[in-house]
C-alpha cells in the first residue's frame, strides 16, 4: 500500500486529471491495483521521471508508450495507465472496470 500511496501522491503532484484507483487485490493473480488518469504528454513524461525518483529502483518493471497517447507504467503489483483525454474515452477503461472496487 505504501507504493500505491507514493504513486497516487506523485500523480496528484503533477496535476493529472480524473485520477481513479481500482482494487484487484483479490481478483487478479498478476496485479493488485490499476491506477488510471488523464494527462498530456508532458505530464506523462514527468510522471515517469518522478516515479523513478520516488520509488525503489526495481519498483518499475517496464514503461510502454512513452511519447504516445497512452502510457503504461508497470510497477509489478500496481499498473499505471496515463491517457490523453480522447483516448481515455475511446478505450473506456472506467466503464469496463465498473464491477471492480474503486478506492479513489
């Protein structure tokens, strides 16, 4: 939970929009939380850099989509999705995850 709190604080500090956290702890063997937020490219790049500084060196497994419209940051048990506004609407993660417990 400490890692999740650091991720949330970091994203709030760079002023992402519509931050949502979904709890998969008891439903997925691969990850415990999904963090979804709306950001622009500059914020997404800042999120990557600040998360690398704020988390332990091995807490970030992989970053995909850097410089794109959807950035995925794999932090092992926490998966962070940063979307541009139009892509977030297009992929509809918020609607797809309606049955999953939302904690933020």
